[in-house]
């Protein structure tokens, strides 16, 4: 997906449509929060006592591309920025990029 570097969008701080500069924001989940998820803890309990051997075998080495990207919009009037999600709940076919 291609996006222009500047666009007229709604600014929640100015409460009007203003010209906003667009940057790609971080769409990744932090590593600290994923280590404490229920599924990770459950699998660790199952594998406990087996040493270095995985119980379920090796995981498939396929990478899911373009999932959960965010755009960072910075207002040209008030200079404040906010994030919007791209295709919430869906996987994008192409990685988003900015057009200058």
C-alpha cells in the first residue's frame, strides 16, 4: 500500500481537518508483553522437565507479512501527533510505504 507523505486528515486536538505529515509508526507488540501471555506460559508448563527437547517438535518457519501497521500523523498547526491503525483485524497483502 502506498501513502502520500502529507494528507488532509482530522486532528482530534484542533477538532478540524488539517494538513498532516504521515510516518510509519511501530506496529509490533513489545517482547516483554508476549512472554507473559497465557499460551506461552501454558506451553512452558507442558515442556517443563523435557530438557532441551521440544514437546511439539519444531515450529513452521513461515513469516506472516504486513500485520498490524500503524500510521503516525503529525498536525502542521498544533504539532501534536496521533496514531491510526491500518486495516484493523486484517492482514495486508503489501507492506505500507510512503510516497514523497
